């Protein structure tokens, strides 16, 4: 009996170790070199600065393969620590939907913590709403398309994804519009992670930027 128990414990520990190593390998595959991001953003120049969020500035960049990216450079005095940073990486890489801004990778080097996202060319929805010139592009067909897309993204986050995520900071500034006017939900800054069998009252862990 003691032998059987020992074997079970060994197999369980081995499985946990393999899972942890697999997660580490998966995360490392997403890691960018800081110098490559520095070159891509022209040393985080003001000309490439797209805006500033609650935890840092966002820059446009271009990789060596001509792919455009958006880089979120987290503030050094941000309350977010390395654990929260890694939580966002782990969370968002598991969320894949046409109406979500896709995370391409990250950089964690010294004091620098960066998140690398796909670049969405048409900026955020609030730019269209409050700019009279851009607002003219929002005919009723496009408005309907944007509303439906946002709804689909939220349904995925709330019900259809492997995780259950409540955004908690959804606003026009966090909805980006691509070249075909498809909406993409961004910035999970106040996202609260739900395990599928948990209720809201049982979850206190906040992940994200």
C-alpha cells in the first residue's frame, strides 16, 4: 500500500513539473529581445507614441519583417509587479478571437516590461465618435457591424473562452477598429479572471495591465 501511495505521489509531482516546464517554454517562445523592440519603436520616440494608459505609454513599432506592432511600455513606478505582468501574458495568449486585440509577445528584461500587440491601424473608437470628420465614416451599417463585433467579443470573453473574463473597463477608448472597420477589444487593465466553476463573489484575483 505504501508503495502504491508513493508511486501516485511521484506521478502527480512529475505531471505538475511537466506542466510547469511546458508553460515556461510556451511563455519563452513569446519573449522579445529588448533591443529589437527598441529598434522597432525608434528608441520609443515621441513620433511613434500612440497614447498612454493607466500603467504606461503605447508606441507603434515595425519589426525586422515589416510587421507593424503596438508596444505597451509599462511604467517603472507602476503598482503592477512581475507576477501581474506574467499573469497578463498567460491570460491574453489563451484568448484568441477576431474581435480581441491579439498579444504577439512580451519583453521582461531588467526594469523593462513590455507587451507587444498586433497593430490596429484605425485607432480607437472614441477617435471616431468625437472627431466630426471621422464620425462621418460611421454610417449605420458600420455602426451595426461594430456593435455586433463588440458583442461577439464579449460573449467569447464571458462564455466561450477557456477562461471566463470580465473586462471591467470597457469603453470606446478600449475598442480599436481595424482597416475593415472590425472592432477589437483591448486593454484588460481591470479584467477579473473567473475559473469556470467560480462565482463573482469568490474571485478576488485581478490580472492584466
